[in-house]
């Protein structure tokens, strides 16, 4: 049946265009010097990420054990990984510009690098050496390129907690290159300094000032100032000049044990929080000067507060803070927000903070703003909604540029779809269960287990993009698990006038949103919305709500196996706002709870999905079931309409997304990329993108590829048709070739050599001509004919110019081979003997004239002159091989005389002159 004109074409294929998958769960993180690539751990896997696009580049082949430590060399070429199996794996790090396989194998593996797990490792500034510190207090230095240990340092009283190489890239006052030192700290609170290259592996200095574990170490570019930060909430500033020069910075020389100069503790800076990360910040002067001014020295710290603090040594206080203060909710959330690792990228002037809640934040020092945030792990995804924060009016701006996720958390994740840069919306105090958007996509609504719903709008005044809460709806006695905003289809203002929430307390509340500031309000306290109506709707939990496109109907789905449809009565006069719900009908037919309900966007129909594994389509006039879709193997969790109501998209607990034809009730496509329940479903405004989110922490973007698939099928059909045509003509050509071959044999059997030779020339088969001439020459050795047959002689004498010259060229080619040279020599002799030189030259001239006429170009030189030249070239090509054959024959003749002589000498008179055997 043809599709009626004016109706959209059915969509039959969607492809997995991209996905948001876990990129960091726990463990160490490393970033390249330019910040473009990041190595992180997802469970026991090691992945390489493109930080700009937020996508995975490849995985590294690990040994199925948790990663204990890893680092990238400053050259960004090598990745070094230590695992719980005590092995060291060295990988080549691919660049963004070069293609890489899905899984990279190590270029070297050291099976047992340490006797205890390695918690910290560090590469030196030249990317030559690797230092690794283990839980037994042993520090090893490795040659990265050769893969062997160069130094083993012992003496720590516990696990090594921090490592740092000191290698100033300039000469000292005596003109000698500075030696390389390795500074290490451990849980015994001591900092030890080792010098590489000396015969003894004892520390040249031991620094004792911390009262808890030092977690951060860094050295100024000139190698003089050492900063150490620990869990004792202080940062210590050390002067290493006595260690390097033997002179104190205060003008005195202090000697320690074994006549070793001890670094001096210059300053103690209270940080007032446990320090987990520390690094000295570089300035433009550091690259041009060989010394660092202590007064201008700046550094950053990260710790339990979750904030990056930038300090100046001179002020002994924080200059500014990167990150946002968050309201304290619980001790668990405070622990999750703390910084566990910090990375400083001087090349891009960026500080990266890795938090215990698996979020990775990129802070720009130039703008002092959050430039990028990567969410490592989303846990179970329960709802999704498209957002359009850049939309200026109802018709101007970009649509569906962002995506909001409700996960097993009180924080709402909002992603930029283009770059996967994310922001966290804080406000709810318990897990967020449901999301919905306004008609224009600017407004976001959320419902939570904290019994409230919140309204969010985009930031305008802040330089950092994000959303802020402008309204709170409180009044339910149980969790808010469903909500639906007015679609705002009437009027120029698309802002929702009201909203509905459904709860586990089995009631539906209608909220007045007329007093909410949807286009301002940043920095103000959220508005507390007024409840216009409360309705006891169902006998069990309410799972889903939806408002009709015309804002006149509301539907609710519940665990009591029913869906109820209400008429919305809303009035907004100058004096008062009122609203109520009137029950119109009940849709009964599902055998288990109704998980999802959705109105048709273009027709008066309703779709419901249930735990009985079916989708039902209902008529809104008499509330009867008109169609039932069966195909899922578990509970249907979400449904929605696309393509002007001609198709339905559904997700289920079986991990599948299905596309249905409403008219035929058939499943047109099944999309599979999830391994757990698909709780969330969202469809873009243009309906070309379907987004699904599941309990496996994966969000999949399905792009419509119906036209591409049809084009590909059409291309395949054209290729098959072309192959058929080629095959057809090949068969015909083969038939013709066989027929012409049969004609050739027939001419030979009839001794019609003229037609046989002309047919072989036409078929361009010199091999058949060679066989013909060879056979003719071997028939009668006593024949007086030049070629062996007088009929062949006559044919060669009367051949046309082009045929005559072509046979001569074949003879030239045969003459180059010793096996075929006799035939070539006899043929050449015959053809030149039968025809005078003038006719031979004329044959070549006629050939040149024929070629020129065929091409439509006549040369200025006479054809006779060109013909003579062509003949000369042909004869010149005959002469070398002919001389070689003659030499070979002469040599064979001489050797034959030698053989005759030897045989004659060997008989020693056994034969008489007559040849009879002599018996005497």
C-alpha cells in the first residue's frame, strides 16, 4: 500500500552514532602535556580519552588486575603502568592525529617490578627515567627505553606516598651541569633526597618536619625551592641551596651527618585542610630567568574541601579559589567531593582536579573559571531530557544542544552534547527520580526522593555556563517519581504556566508557576510554588505523568495497572490563579503496573507501557484499547511517538530499544547497545535522534540512517546490475572467442592459411601464429619452400602492410627467446627473401599512414621516411639476439667436435674401419 502524499516516510534504521560511557571509576589519572589526551581507569581497564571531545580513543591491554599507579612521560610518548600483580607495563602512547587500534599492547612488560604494590610513580623531565615507590618503602629508578633498574633506594619506614625528580636545566655557578636528585616521601612523615649517579644509594638528606603523611611534592624550575604538603594541613617551604652548593641561604654553612649539607626549612604555611595535591605554578619569568624569587612563588593545593586553592608564599595565604563552595549535606558527600589527585599543565595554564566522586575538573588559571568538567561515572541512569539553554525565543536559537541526566544521585548531570562538557546541578538532598523540560527546552524540572520538585533555568550573568534553581515545589509526603510540565503551546511565551507532580503517596499535585522568574532570578532565592490542586489519583505508586500537547489533558500511569485521563482546568486572571483536575476515563487492560504513559503529538491517542511486556494504544474518545504491541521480553519502561504518530519508540528491562509501525503493529527495528534496564528515553525536536539511558551507566545516541541505508541498498543494486551486465557480455565474448577459435582450427584443417593467419592477427593471439609456423616448418625438411609450405609463402608475400609489420614484430619478440628463435629466424628470412626492401619499407609506411588517419593527425614528415626509420629500429632489435644465437650455435658446433674426438679415443680400436666389432 502506497504511503499517502504529505505524510512522512517511515524510519526503518537508526545507527549508534556515539555514546556516553564510563570514563573513570577510581584509581590514578594521567594527562598529556597539552591536555588533549587523558589516561584513566574504568574498573580494571585502562582507557585513553580525547579530553576535547570526551570520547574514548582506545584501550590498553592490561592483566585483569587493578591499576595501582600510572604516569605519562613529559614528552607524552610513553605510558607506564603498575598493577596489583606487581608488573610494570610500558605502552607507546598514540597521538590524536594518528589512527590507533581499539586495543594497544605493551611494548615491554616487567613481570615483577617490585615485591609490594606500587602506589606512586613519576617520570623525570627528560623522559629518560622512571621512579616508582612501593608499599614496602623501596624506591626504584628505571631506564624507560631499556627497561632495567638503575638505582634502588631503601630506608623509608613505610609506603612511599610521593615522588619528584629535581633536574634544573641550567649550569651552576662553576659552569657544571646540575646533578639529578630524586625526592621521596613516605607514611613515616619523612622526606628523603637521593642523588642519582653516586656510588652509594643512601639519602643525601632526610627532612623531618611533617607530622602526617606528605602527599604533595614540587620543586621550582631553578631547583632551589622545595614545597611539601601533607595531611597535617600545612605546606612547608624548603631551601635546597645548602644541599647544592654547601652554603646556607642565610650566609652560614650547616653540616649534617657524614658531612652532608642539610636543606633549610624556610616557612610553614597553614592550609587548614588535608593536602592531597600540590604543584608550583610557573610564570613567564621562570622560562627566562635561572633563579626563582621566593616572594613571587605561587602554588596550588587540593584536598578535602574539594576546592583548588592558589597560594603565594609571600602572603602565606590563598590568593584565589577555583571551584564552587557546596552546601554540606552529609559526611559521605563531603568525602566524595574531596580532591584525591591534582595535575598542573604549564603548557595550557590549567589545573586538573580529580575528585573522589569520580569527576574530573579542568580549571583555567587565566580566566579563573571552570573550563571543562568530565564526569567519570554516572551510575544507574533513570531519566533523560533534552535541553536548549541557548534558545532566545520560541523560534530562535539552537535546539537540543544539551542533555540532562538523572542518575542514582542527588546531583543532576547536564552535558553539552557537542563536547560532553558537563555541569552538576546541586539542590536536591536525595536521589533525583524524574526529569521534564518546558516547551522550548530552556526550562528543566526535576523530582526527587526528598519529596520535592525543582525548576531550573540557564545561567545568564555567570561566565561559566550552567543552570540554577528558580523554584521549589514542596508538599508531597513521599518521593516525587513523576512530573510533567505544561507544554506552553499557546501564546508567544513558551514558559510553562503550571506543572504536575506524582508521588508514592498516590497523589497528583498541580503547581502554579506563574510567579516564577524564567528569564532572570540568578542570585535570588528560589520561589516556593503554590499548590493549586491535590488529587488522590491511584491506589498504588504513580510512575508516570504526561500533559497533552494542547495542555487540556493529563494522563497518569500507576502500579495499580491503570492509566487515568483527566481534564485540566486552569485559569490565570489578573486577580487569582486557579486550577483543578476532572477525571474523564480510565484505561484498563494491562495485567501489571503501568510504567510509562505518553500522548500522541499529532493525533488523539495514548500509548502506555507496562510490566506485562506489552505496549497498548488507547482511543481517547471511548478509552478503549485499539492496538497491542508485543515483542519485548521484559517490562516496558518508556514509550514515545515519532514521525507524526506513525511510529512508536519503546525501551524495556530487556536492554533493548524497539521501533514500531503503528499501522501494522510490527517491530521495524531493534536497537541493542545496553546490558541492563533501559530506564530513560528522549527524542530530539527534529526526531532524527533517539537517546537511551540504562542502568549500565551508558547513554546511547541513535541517529536516523534510513536514507543512508536506502542509498546503500540502491548502490548495491546498481553494483549487482553492473556485475550482471559485465557477466552477460563476458559470456558473449567468451562464446565469440570460442567460435573464432573453432574457425581458426577449421581453416587450418582446410589448409586455408590466409584466413587462419588473418584471424589469429585479428584475435591478437601470437601464440597461435607461433604454433602454425612451427608446425609448417617441421612438416617436410626436404621441402624447397622457404617457410616449409608454398601456400604459407604465398600468404606472407601478399600480406597487407599492417599485417606484415605485425608478424615481423611478433618474430622480433620470439627471437628474444632461445626456444622460439629458430621459428623467428626462419620467418624473418622468408619474409625478407620474398619481398624486396622497397616493399618492406612501404609496408611500414602504409602502417604509419593508417595509424595517423585513425587518430586524425598527419605528421609533417613523409610516411616513407618514417617507414624506413621504423624498419631500421626493428632490424636493430633483431641484430643483438641474432648474434647471440649465432655465437651459441658456433659454440655448440665446436663442442660437438670435441665430443666426437673423445668418443673416437675411447674405443681404442674396438671398431675396425668398417665399423664391425673386432673379436681378436
